[in-house]
C-alpha cells in the first residue's frame, strides 16, 4: 500500500457544532496524519472554483452558499491509502445513508450540510491540495 495525501475540509456546519476536535481525532485514531491545516472563510470565487466540477448541477448555488456561510478547516491528511481511508471514515454523501460510526452519520444533518469533504481520487487529491496549499 502506498502512502498518500488527501484533502479534507471540515465544513461550516461541523465547525458551528464545535466538533472540529472530534473529527480530527477520528483521522488521527485511524492513523492519518494532519500535515497541513488552515481555518479560513472561503470567498464565493474560492468555493465556486473548488466545486467547479459540479457547476452544472442543480444544487451548485446552494452548495457554494453553504460553503461560504461560515469558516471551514482545510487540511491535508497523509497515510497509507489516505484517500480511500478518509472516504470510509466520512461515510456516504447523504448522512441518512452513511454507515454507523462514520463522521457523516454521527455529525451531519443533511445531504448539503454534511460535515466533511474528502478528495475522491488521486487526481482530485492532487488538484485540491494544490488549490489550497500550492505544490
Ligand atoms: P462527496 O462530498 O461525498 O464527494 P459529491 O457528489 O462530490 O459528494 O458532492 C459534493 C457536495 O455537494 C456534497 O458533499 C454535498 O455537500 C453536495 N451535494 C451533493 N449532492 C447533493 C444533492 O443532491 N443536494 C444537495 N447537495 C448535494
């Protein structure tokens, strides 16, 4: 298995709920290391650029509005199989469908306010890490 890096975002709903620490603890307990971390408020342009692949989707405007509604915590996680492992820790996009013990099952309210983002492939991880942290 390869050591990988992936981009994680703790979204505004989870920051507002005061569960940054609990979420980061799950990454750490699973053996993922936080190698970059920044709390920030995304501008409209930053959120639109980050989610550019969803530009044509009906939920795009709501997604951008949500992601700019409050501060987020952007992190780079590193570890064995980090991309897939983070997706497993997160659970399904819709928290109602997320497995027990996953971050979204435990902390998310709805499909739009779903607590965390995680890169879904090696190509996305590279683009997303570069987007926030450069090379
Ligand atoms: P992911 O975050 O699990 O990778 P994507 O399909 O890449 O899911 O969607 C990106 C984000 O867009 C989701 O995390 C969620 O916040 C939002 N989203 C996805 N599908 C819907 C929807 O049907 N309604 C509202 N928001 C959605």
